[in-house]
């Protein structure tokens, strides 16, 4: 029994030491530190559009399919397809900076390849949002993407942007993300690793 108690005591000491070292390292890391007070897994805000005015309801065709003119609880952000994204990318307004592509992935995947001209805004690094927001406030359209597939970083970033007063109507969520862009043979831009 004494050996078990000794082993448990040693394990507890190791856990405490590991916690102290981990918190210490996190405190001195500048760019990739973890904000311990932030909820990284929060659900995007539920955005409910205002109900149409009575005159608007009367003017609508009752047989027409429902066409959302704003966010719904099922689809809080406007989702665009690869075809839509390619058209937006080829639009001259992208080159002018009126349409901005935002990559919600971390440094290494972003440097390995991204949509040409995309701005990196790693959802898990709050300082990226502060840096990118001034550029997004003046944009007509903002196309947000991450890896695609099961990745939800772009969805979470859209929630952060909406909370930061980016209008719902200017945000577009590209769920197919980087994987779909790459598979379609579109142009790719890479950045060298910082030294």
C-alpha cells in the first residue's frame, strides 16, 4: 500500500510540474500563446433576421419558395460554392481589394498554400483578428475559408467577424475551403517560412 501511495504522490508532483512548465511557456510565447480565458469552441452567434413588415408580407407571392433574406438558425452565414468563389476571385473587384479572401488556418498550412491574395486570420489567434479587421471594414464582400471538410474554423471566424460589426450581408462562407480550391486546379500562392 505504501508503494501505491508513493507512486500516486510522484504522479501528482509530475502533473503539477508539467502544469507549471506548460503555463510558464504559454506566458512567454508571443505569437502562438493560448488565451486561457477565451472559449475557443463556442457556437457561432445565432443571428435572427427581423420579421418582414406587414406590407412586405402581403406583397410576397404565397406560392413562391421561401427565400431567406438574412441569416437563419440553420444557416447563420451565406454559403458559397466553388463556382461562386471562382467567379468572385476572377472579378476585378478582388484585385481592387473590394472583395477580400480570408484564410482561417494556422501559419504552416497558410504558408504551404492559400488562395492568391488571401489574408490570414487564424481563428485561434486573437491578435490576427485585431490586425485584419481594419481591412475588412471597408470590403464589399468577405469570403472566409479554412481547410474544408470537417474544419469549422471558418464558421467560427465568421461568428467573430459578425460580433466585430462586420455586416452579415458582406460575409460569405466557403465550406469547401482550401481542399476544394486545390482539387479544382485553381492558382495557389505560397509564403516562405519566417526565419
